[in-house]
């Protein structure tokens, strides 16, 4: 499915001002290595409501949040920590914001769902069940 098709059905998202700055730079740097995820992350940043860090709701997925989500493709719920690429460790439950799933989760709130492609190009419906806010952001 073309990337433009995903923009139509996406829910409203909120992102923290300082994270947007860092993620924009990161996505631009990764356009050659991970073009689809980088482009989709940049699209999410472009459509997000940007708020000062102090005004971010605790139920919104942001960097270093622990998020429990359900994947309708297999009906399984999974908890992950959303991290920057160098910290990613799938076996430890740490997924990169530059993975397709990570780019799809950022900015969503509890109860929201998003139609999102997987690595094989198949659509998946991801639903946010729970968000634990980050304890401390490290830049």
C-alpha cells in the first residue's frame, strides 16, 4: 500500500518538543539505511501535535515509554520499551523508534489504534492497551 494511504486513517498523535527535534535529525540521518521506517517516522512527526515536554500526558507513547499493545494480526498483546536505535534489543523487549512498529507507536494514546505496515508489507492493526511514562529521558 502506498505511504499516502496510511496518512488518511491515522489517529491524532501528540509528541514532545525535544523528542521531535532529536527524532527528525535521526530519521533524516537514517533515510538510506532504513528508508521506509525513516519516511514513516517523518510523516508521523509532520502530522503530530507538538507540545512542550512538561505538557505531555502520561498516557501517550513517547521515547523510553513502556507500552503494551495488541497486534490484531495475531491477537497477541506485547509490552515493549521504545528506545533509540543504538539501544534496541528485541530479546530484551526494547524496540527502536526506527523499526516499523516503533515508528507506528510513537505519539499514540491508550485506547488508540493505527493501521500500520509490517516488514512484509502486510497491514497490521496495532492497539495501545497501556503506557508507562518514561522515568527519565537521557539525551
